[in-house]
C-alpha cells in the first residue's frame, strides 16, 4: 500500500516539475533540432549502421579516384621526378636498355671518340648476362641508372614487386661496377604515385625525358637527327637506346650520334651526365 502510494506520488511530482520548467518538452515527440524539425527518437542520432555506410562510401570514393597523370606527378614531386634539367645550355644524352652486345659497344666507341659522357640505364638481367659491357660503361666515365630488372611496366606492379625490380638491379650493378644507382628510369616512362613516394623516401631520383628520338622504331639516321635537333633546348634530357629487343635495329641512332654531338656542341651546349645536370651523386 505504502509502496504504490509512494511511487504514484513521485510520478506526479516529476510530471509537475517538467511542466513548470521553461522550454522543457513534456514528451519525446516535442524535441526539435536547430532547423526546427522534430528528431526521430526511434533511433540514435547517428546509428552504427549509418557510420558503417558512410565509412564504406568514403573508402569507395578514395579507391575510385583517378590516378594522377605523369604530368601531374611531375608537378607534385618536382624534387623526385624530373623530365628536364635547369634551363641552362646543357643537354644530357641518355641511352636505355643496356647492355646489348649488338649496339652498346658502338655507342661507347662514338662517345669515346668525341670525349662525351652520357647516362646509361641498365636492365638488371642484361647486366648480369653481359658484365664486361657493364663494366666498360663505368670504366669509361659514364653515369649508370636503374632501368628495372626485366624491363617491367612498373606502374602495373604492386609496391613490393616494384621494390624487387629496383633493389635486385641495384645489387647486380653494384657488384659489377661499385655503383649503387641513384637515378631510376621506369621502362616506358610509367610510374605511379606510391612508387614515387617510395623512391623519394629511399633517396632516388626518377628521371624521364623531354626529347624523344623514337629510335626504337628503327628510324633512319636523318629521322633520328630531326627528332632530336628540332626539339632540343637548354636543360633537355634526350632519350635514345643502346639496346633493344629481338629484331631491334638501332643503326639510325649509331649513324646519327656523331652529327648530333657535333651540332649540339656547335650551338654551345655542354653534354653532361644526369647526375651532373641534376646536381646529385651517381651512387647512393
């Protein structure tokens, strides 16, 4: 009897108190948000399910972002990713896909004759097969760069496989020449942002080009000369090849190289290695 009376009295006192307090709603249906709309009190303001959906949408939006283009990456990582040097009268001649016994020695002979130093980007498995040519490149004073282990399209690889391509090639080149290259040229010029970030963190420069000879197409001497000399300028990085795949014909590059050197020097350009042009050491 006492308990029922006491409980009922407490309830009446609580209701009277709520009615007396200014602005205090008498029941949940009177609650409103700042916009004047009633709250739905049947669920929490942000339910766990809503949070999961929002997080899922956020992660989907992040994963669906379009990867940055090479030009965007060049602008975003100017200290790590380069396609040209300072705008002074220097040109860097670079040769990819070495060593190759069909062509590399002939290119070296011409450079030696004209007392010009260049940069050679080596493929790891080729360096392993032709160690004497790799050693000759180094002994004759040319700079050496990393061009992956087997000419892989690096931007299509996982980060771990990308790292494997670079580190494996570095190990081979260091064992043959003592050089642990600081410059990387990705085959086809393709690299992604995650790989660039790894390269920056580990002290590499990734270097493409802004003058393309297109010599890999088997062009004639005159065509190679035109492709280079018509576009070269202060700070240019010139892409040529001193190695290639089965059936490659780099006769055009070999025949054009003496004239290209002579014309660039006539115009007052200094021919330098990439480490010299970019002000970095050849070896890490």
